[in-house]
C-alpha cells in the first residue's frame, strides 16, 4: 500500500461551541470509517512563510495549507475516493491528494 498526503486548504471554522462539536464529530466519524487506512490523522497548520530559490522570504503568516493527513491506499483513485468524504469539504475547503514517494 502506498501512502497519500491529503493537504487541506481553506474552509471555515465553526463559530459556536455546538457547531465545533458537530464538526469534531464529523471528523471522528470520517476517520473511523477509514479504519486502518489512517496513518496520521488531521494536523492543522499555523503561521507560515515561503522561502524562494533566491533566499527571499515572503508571506503574511497565513498558510495556504490549513492542515494535512496521511492515509494508506491501494492507489491514487482510492485515496481520492477517501478524500471525497472528508468534512473539510462541507466547510468550503479543498483537498489536494498526493502520493508520497518513499525514496529515503
């Protein structure tokens, strides 16, 4: 099985405690449905900067990636199928699914 990086972008944060609890329950249910395919659950990102080839650093501290997860799947299409059930989509976010090539 290959590993796949799911990079979350955008989406909204629930504003009320009830909505936050509902969102957490949705994440827990989704990860539960994936079972052993989950390698590393959701990890939100925080402050960010971009380092350019010339050594310059840009960015206002807000990352374009809002979090990531790592899943195990038979192939890219299966990983994309897993991603389609992710709660981040319900909040208006997007997911980039990338195969992780283990070369080291």
